[in-house]
C-alpha cells in the first residue's frame, strides 16, 4: 500500500463500489477517509 498508493486507493474504491453493504466496504470507506482524505459513498447516496 505504501509503495503504490494509487493502486491501494483504487482497490479500496472498488471494494466500496462492488460490495457497498459489507463490513469490508465500511472499513475501506473509513480507510479512504482517514488515510487518504477521500470521501466516497457506499452506494446508498450520491455526493453532490
């Protein structure tokens, strides 16, 4: 993850998109927010 942050970010985003209602998506979402300061939705609501 540390060596290739773009790949890590993409993987976390795909997890959120493909499995929006799982615990893994919740953890990926939190990690994107906390480590990368990226806000993504988990498929429930679209961001404005």
